[in-house]
């Protein structure tokens, strides 16, 4: 059989090869991003950003990247890493079935709720949680793996200011955690750098998680600049490697990932907490993510 045409999107080693192809030094100002984020800050939004040049190992853009902010579903990434680690060490059967009924009442949205199958294997839940942000799948994974295990994993990953606080809920009462997760742009950019380099726990764990994250279906934030087809997971023919995870909840937008091309490779994280008072407020926030995507695309390709 021939090589899987999706392999460059799924394997950290291939990601690293893509990062080494024909790079030239260039001035990287991220001016569009900086202008957009300054505008959001002046309007009262809380903004945190961190971008690392993976070729040079240099931070090329940072602002309040130490500040813990709500990050929505972006906080699921450590859960995915813990799931992959358990699969790799044999303590979790990837084909074990999980029941949707156990978590469906809490999960507000997701593809699994629209599917006929009441049970799915762990590996399929991981894909739904990673690529589609499926709430019921995430809750089922969290129930199976355990919140304490994920918390320990976050500590081991060197993320002292980040935390997965809860699963998804249709409503949050006074006894519930106020957010799904908190995190800093610096820690999540570093986490994605580790995934790209194969050092998040172990190469096999990193490879599995990158594979789950690579079918990026939420292209409304940073991924909008790429203009790819979210329903096709084949290489786009332009030499790009992109894997990412987004987070969305009321007044929160977050996006972290890796974008690599022929001239550059970057790990990035952008988090914005804002007053979601109108569609115009939301549009301005999304425009800032689009600006970051455009800058990254310019310097990577």
C-alpha cells in the first residue's frame, strides 16, 4: 500500500520535517495582529497572546501570556493527552465502549447527540472531542479518565496556571465551576510546541493526540486565514501543516495550535475574554483571530 496522504498532518516527525523545508530569515512584525489586539484591549477585552518561532526557538509575539483566562474547550487538550497516555501504557482500552446516556443530559451541543449510536469506543470519542469539540464526547472521556488524573497530568506537563475545572454543562449553577477551564497563552503555546516536537509525555502519545487534532473543523478563528476545506482532511497542496484546538463559550474565544509551512513554523495561542454584548463585539474579536492567522500564514509560506 502507498503512504497515507494524510500522514504529514498526523505525525509529529513529519511535522518537524515540514518545518525544516527551505526557510529564509524575514522580518516578523505581526503588525496586523498587534493593532487588532490593542483595539480589543482599549475596548475593555482581556487579551493574552503568545507565538513562538519553532525554527529559532524564539518568542516572536507575547502579551499578558502569563494571565490565566477562561478558555472553553481549549482546556480539553490535557484530557486528550491523558487519554492517549493511558492508551499507550495499556491502562485504557481504546476500543472500550462509553455510554452517551451517562453524559447527554449535561452536554449542551455536539455531533454525538445527533447520532443514532448510543455507545462509541474511546478512540472515536477522542476524535469527536478533539476535532469537533463535541460536548457529550468530552464529558464521557472525562468520566472514564477521571478529573484527578487530568489534573495530575496538567501538573506533569508544566502548566501550573492552567486547569480543567469541569465538563460541559447546559447551565452552570452556583455550585458548579464558573468555567470549563482556565489557561494561559504561554502554557498552551508551549504545549502545542511539545506536541509538534513529540515531547508531550512521549512521541507515541504526541503522535496520537496530533492525529486527533489534525482534522481541524473549527476554522472560524485563526484557521479562517488558511481558507481550507474543514470537511476534507487531505493535504491542501500548499505545503501547510496545521493542527489546533479552539475554545468557545459566552464571552470567550481561544485558539492554540501549530502552523508550519515552507518558510516558517509557529506554535501560537490567543485567548480573548470580552463582553459579548452584540454581534459587532463578537465580530471584532473574531477579526483579531483572523489577523493572527493572516500574519502566521504570511510568515510561514
